């Protein structure tokens, strides 16, 4: 099984050297540390890790990974952008400029990886969450890693290796590509994560990342940072990467209009006592805001590019 070949012991830093004959734990053959093996996932964190008990409990609830029922892009042979909106993020609005941009970038990324890869190409998803992007890489080896703390927001059933992104249990020079989407704001020490991604990426490998400049607090209390394009450049270049591209998801008009729309319509006056009145105002605002949204979409490109919702980032390890 491929995932054991790239596993690294977090106690002695030796690579791919485990006894996997036991059903409930795996053992490092170098330092003899034992790590839990729960529902076919190695749990590669130390026993004194923050929330270890919660992690074990959540891992026990994971379903066994079964790729037969999984969404698979290459069986469908359709445009990756269409697949992105139809299968991976069906609730996301293509009309929203940030999503339109991200859908386009992901589609280009999938095409780029496919043109240069084969079945041995390893795509490592760091902080994978729902691991939705795995559907694109059924032709390659796709391995997802994350902590699986129980959450209403994420379904972690597609996580292969349970690991702390600040101390990845992945061997040096393993991955051909790393995906790192909407993770960086949630980690206490982004610097450590970037160092680990550099270490685990092969020479000549590439990383794709999505990092927010302006997003409301989410997944509280695990929401620590927002990033300017300059902090992103500093973060990656100081840790060895060559930054190829940092591009905002939209320009400065769309961001306030997007949030005005989202806040009015997604949180319809939660604090109003009269429900009926709240819904009435909500519908009224919907009609009022619609032309504004339409105009903002058209005019956004003429506004400055210093106020996007997300940055799309591409870096190489040369
Ligand atoms: Zn060891």
C-alpha cells in the first residue's frame, strides 16, 4: 500500500520503515514507537498532542475508505470546471466572481497536472478536510492528510493519514504536487506548515494554495490569520519556494458587494424577534441588491486588485 511507503516516524524522523503486520497499531522499526492504526488510518500524532482523546474518538467514527462509490472525474470525461461546480461544490454559486475564478484556476491546475503525470505521480493534499479534490486524481496516487477533529463542517471519511500539518508524518521528497486549500488561516504556525510542505515536496515539484485576505471568522476558535499577497510571498520564499503566481480571486468592488449580499441573505436578521418581518425584509433586500450584484460583476475588473476575498498561489521547489 502506497501510503505506508511515504510515511515518516514523527519521533525519530526515519522514513518508510514500519511494521504494519498488526491491525490496531503500526510500529517504527527504527525507534520502536507505536502509533494507533484506526479504521485503516495511521494516527501519526504523539499521545500528548492537544486533543488527542478527541482525535482517537473521531478516528473511530470514520467510515472505511471505499473508492467504489466515490466521485471520479475521469470516468465522466467532461470539462474539469463543470465537474468542479456540478460534483465537488454544487452549493457554490458560479455567478459569484470568487468562485468563478477558483473554478477556473482548479480546472487549469487539473489539466496541468494531468499533462505532466502518470499513475505514480503523487498528489498530496495537506489539510485536506473533505478531500473533495481526490475525485480529480483517481488516475494518479492521491493521498490526503489532516487532523480529523469532529466537526459539523467537514466530513473526514476520505482522509488517508491522520497527521498534524505542522509536523507532517510524510517522508522527505515524496510528493510531485501538493494541494493546500484554505488551510493557512487555521494553523497556529503557518511558517511550520510551509517548511513541512517544502520538505515533503520533490525537487521540481509544485504547490497550489488558496489563502484568504478577507473572510469572516469561521471554524472558530481555529481561525487565526488573514494574509496579504506580500505576507504570502514572504512566507513561501523565506522557506525555499520559488513563487510563480499570486493572484486575487476578484477586484475591490466585488468583495464589499459579495459580503453585503451574503450577510443580508445568509444571516437574515438573526436577532429580530419577529420572524415574519425578518423574512419580509430579507426578500425585499434580495430584490434591491440583485441589480447591484449584477453591476458589480461587470465593473469589478476596473477596480484596484488590492481587496480580493482569496489569493490563488502557485510555487515551485526548484
Ligand atoms: Zn521512529
